[in-house]
C-alpha cells in the first residue's frame, strides 16, 4: 500500500491555543480554482465568507503567502486559515495538573470542560487551555473524556510520541477506573460484568444497545450505600471504550447516573452558563506502563462527586466543582 505523504507544517501559528484549519485539495475534481473548491467544501461558510477571506489574505498556502482569489486548483495542495472563534461562556473551574514530564501531561479535568475543540466548544477546552497556560503548542490529547465527565485525561507533549500513547488505549493496555453515583437497587446482584453491543449513529445524541457480538465490557462494583432511599457509589472498570459506554450500561440496569441529561431520557437543553448538577461520573484512576520510558504510572483523581460528598447541596442544585 502506498503511504500518504505527510502534510507540511502549518505556516500559521495557533490562536488562543487552537490550531488553524488545514484543507487538502483532492487529487481530482471539477473545480477550476481553489476558491471553487473551498466554496463546495465549506458549505456552512457560504461563498461570501470565502470570497472575503481570500480578498483579505486570510487563506494561505504552504509557503505562508495568501492564496490569490483567482488561484488555479492544484490537486494535493494544502491551504490553511483561522476559523472564526465562537463566543464561549468560560468554564469557571480549575484544571489542575496531576503530573508533568517531558513526554506527558496528566490533568484532573472538571465537569463541563470539553477535552478537545469540537462544535461550539473551541477555546473553552482542556487542550486549548493547557496549550495557553503551559506554553506547549505541540500538546495533544492521547484520549478523550466526555465534556460532562470529570477526572483524569492524558496529553502528550511530543507529536512523534503521540501514537505510542494512543496505542496504549487502543490495545487496552491502560487500566481505567471510574466512579459514579446512581440509584441503589438491593435486588441487583453486584459485582457483575456487563457485556453488550453499543452503537452510536452519527447525528444522534445517544448511543444504544443492539443485538450482536459484544463490543462493550464493563465491570460494575458497589462501593457504598446509604440508609433509606438514597443513592449508592459505584466503581466502574471498562475493558473497552465505546461512546457513553458506562452511562448506557448503568442505565440499562435501571441505575442511571445522577445528573445524566441523556439516559434514560434526553432532557431539555440547559443554558451554556448553567453549571449546576453535573453528571456524577468521575474518571478516578489511570494505570499503565509508559511506552517511551518504561516507567509504571498510577494516577488518581483528587475530585469528589457532589451527590455523594454533599447530597444536600446537590439536591438544591449548587454550582458544580
């Protein structure tokens, strides 16, 4: 198989910790100019926006020079530009660094902060914030944690080493431990290992279980209960990493995680500045052997889940931590 030539380095710097957009021209197509292709590719922007950016010199080629509005189409060529950054509500919670060396940065992410830029969350993400605060423009995420989930996330410092750390997660060589607060069912036998097939279709907010060979495996253990009809605290150990796996598995057992806006039913959207009643799911632990240095690592989150540590505050909807 013929290997694809790596893209040239970006001629534009990051802006607010966010990479410029890179677009590659296909090997063949019906377009006469770069402008024609960008209008066809970036349909959400509209012809007027593309024309204005070209006229202002905001779209550049690999040499850093602005692309002319009438520049001919060049198969395989790259262009770069900065996206218009959306106005975002700041996520008002700290992002403490748990560990840092020349290869890794491990942080204890708060609820409501996305891991990487996506959709309407761009500058208010863990990646963009860390690049700005730590001054490491090459920082990349080795894996992702849902925006609503708090806890440990691993970032790589050197682009050449990112693949080695991503392979750890792909090959299930990282032991992951989560903690959740959910209802208690005395009739449910625990611990147990749940195996099912989970699919998430593009455009759907939720994932679902379907028939077929299992692709999602979760070990569920009961850690603590409280007297009365209160919730319980659970340890979740996923052997796989399907989208929303832990949330789907607990909900299917009749134990939806407290604060979950998607399972078992999709709740109405909340304002972007509403940081109350966060999802009570925490990435508590990460354990692995460093693929670059051979060092064994064991990291633990120092966060707590409000519905367990401060149930009265949780019931009245305090600001999340």
